[in-house]
């Protein structure tokens, strides 16, 4: 299934990049922004001053950096700010990790790293943005990288399995569909994305509920019970427990803190994880 490019993303990058979002935000006062778990990898390119980031509740992970790459994770990141944030945020699919960063997403799960550490071929991006601070600079560099990339994507059957699990498929059913044992499926999923199938389902469901919550709030119909049902939770209480476990806050708290600053709530659909059956380039 072809992916429709997100605004600002060239068609050639559509299977690999789901968002390139410039931001210039005035939060009014110093604080901490939550980086919520999702099904895409992100790298942040701050402008003006380095990004001050850590895993929530882990002071030892705190770092200041001109680029921050984070793989899939099951806890929130904490972005410390002085009342404003300016930069460009890029979200990659799992195929995008291989094609553009040069490593499988599984190697980056639960990590906060930088472009020089994980993708030296992109290490000049922050310096380039200092001279030309816009999303077009980022997409131009990524298109050039894609043209040079030779990393293979995940097998088509692995991509289908990832898509089914993220969509809510039960592990035993997905394994049966592919003719695999549950153990084999678990090993393949962990190797490709760095999460267990169960955690991949949880993170994908959280991402669906976050999108639904933003859409409902902006339309004036933010009933949490409806959002929970639409995202695949058993009920409102189930959704709240999962939000606290994965995001460190309730949906209502997140909505109150973040809605004024949310610019893009896109999260990769499972289809973007599927490699072509002919074994095409990632």
C-alpha cells in the first residue's frame, strides 16, 4: 500500500519519513515537555541552543545536544526548556531507520543518542541548519542520503507482521498467519523494532489514542470514553492506566499541558513498515 506523503515530505521519502516539522514555540515559562512513546523513531534538530533532554525520572540520562535520535521506547522523554523551543522534528518509519540512519530500529530502542554517534553521514545537519534553518534543508539532505543508501529493508513478511501487531492483532494469530511459532515472531519483532510484540501493540494503541484525543479536543468533542473505544482500549480506565504506565500522565493531563503546542500528531501506519515483496531498497 502506497503512503501519501505528509505535508513538507517529498514523495520519494514517504515510505521512510512521516513528518518534518519546524517549530518555534513560546511556552510562557520554563518547564518540561513530554516526549511520548510512538511507533516512529524521531530525531530532533534544535535551533538557537542545544536540546536539553533525558528519560523521565532518569537524571543520569540527561544530556545537551545539537541532535537527538530516539528509538522506540516505553517511557516518556523529558525535554527541559526555558520557556521556548525552536527547531525541526523528524519522524522516521522503521524502514526509514535502515535507509536514512543506516541501522535497524531495534538497535536504537530505548536510546537517546545523537546523529554523530548513530549516523555520522548526517552529522553535519545541525551546522547546515545554522546557515539555512528550515525543513527544506533537512528533506534535501535526506533525499540525497536515500539516493546513496544500500541497506535492505525488513522482509515483506516481517513488515506485514509488524503492521498486524501494531494494528491490534493477537500475537498467536499473527504467528499462525505467517506460519511461525510465537517465539520466532517475538524474536523477529524485537530484532526489527526493539520492542516485544506486546509492547509494540501498547505503544501503537497509545499513539492512536493520542491522535484521536487531539482530533476530538479540537472538534470540541473530547469524551475520553469515546477516545478509548476508538483506540482499542477496553474502557476509559484501561486507557488511563496505560497512559500513566507509558507516558507518565493521564490523557487529561497531557491534553491540558500539550494541546496548545501540538503541531503534528502523525504516527507511522503499519503499512509503511512493509518491504516490497521483491526485496526492494529500504
